[in-house]
C-alpha cells in the first residue's frame, strides 16, 4: 500500500524539520504550510518533505483537506496525519498503519489518553474539551472513542470517498468522526505517546475553538433529540393502537458503527 504522511503547519520552524525526518522513516511526507510567517516551509523542504503553501492562513481544517487531496492525487491508499509541533511521535506510525491495513474501511486514531499519565501531559483546558466533546460525540453517533480530538490519525483513502468534511479549524476532527459514524465505517484507537510541545503552548484555544466544536455538536445533539422524540411518539402510537408495550427505538436514524481499541 502507498502511504503518505500529511503534516499541516503554521509557524513551526523550530520543530518541523525534526518531525519530517522522523516521519520519513515510515512514509513519504507532504507538508502543508498554512500561511506561515517564519521559515517553516524552508525548514520542511530542507528536511526532505514536499511542501504545499497557502498564500494566507486558512486554518487547520483547510490545510488537512489540501494535504489529503494532494496525497490521494499522488496515489496514496493510506493517509496519516500528524501535527508539526512535535507533540506526536512519528515512530508510533507503524502501529497505526498496521491497524489500518487490517481493516478494509477504517479510521485509526492515535489515543493520547490511554493512560492517566498520558492524559496528564495535556493542558487541563484541552483535556476537559476532549472529554466533553467525546461525551457528546458518543451520545449523538454511537461511537466509543476516547480521544476524539487527536490529530494523529490514519485514513483509508477509500473512506474519504464516503466522508467529505467541510468544516475548518479544530472542528475538522469532530466532523470526520460523525460522518464516519453515519457511513457505518470502522473507527478505532491505538495508544500513542504524547510528547511535550517544544517552544509554545497548543494552538487550541479552549474558549474559541471549544465554542466552535460545541456549536457544531449542538446541531447534531438537536437532531438526536428530535429522533428520540419521534421514536417515543411512534412507540406511544403503537401501544395505543395495538395495546402492546414496546420500548422506544432510541437508535432511530442511526447506522451501526464498529469501534475498537488496540
């Protein structure tokens, strides 16, 4: 299988060369420079990556879409995504790739929260946002995923014919999971090492980005509530018309989805 690694970056000159060199041990690397104002693109190119550039900053979601589209045009059958700030260890890639190769239609997520010590490496605001988002994603979709916001993932290229995420910023990862659940794709997790960031804090802004994810999920929660209300009304009608007791179909409108953990 042809494997490409897509790395979206914005002002990651301090770390991107090291990340690229480590990722190249496992696959070809495509870096998407999302309008950086520093030497990120030059550092990535010097390290051996193919670099695509946005003339201005368009956000992480658009950088990922640009990179994924380009990787597919280059014949990728498996596409890995990871961050360029050094928080992901590219040497975890073989385990994620192995899990993806075992399944025909799968999205594999690198789980940073597999242990309490690993979870402690994340900023508290980020950790709270991940857990809240995980609860609502699970409730609305049926997915049982711990680290729903991890950007370290492997996608089967064929899955991307079914899910076509359009949202930007940090909403991208959430949108992908909900689309995968609707399509009945397999979603699984593999434990990874969460490394401390070098030189700066996470670009995730708990208030702004957390609100954006929350607003996106709110619409899906509303849909779920409407489906449950319709199922309850349908059950009442059945009991009234037939005089039978039947539990409400609380999975109305959902498709079955397989989740697993390595």
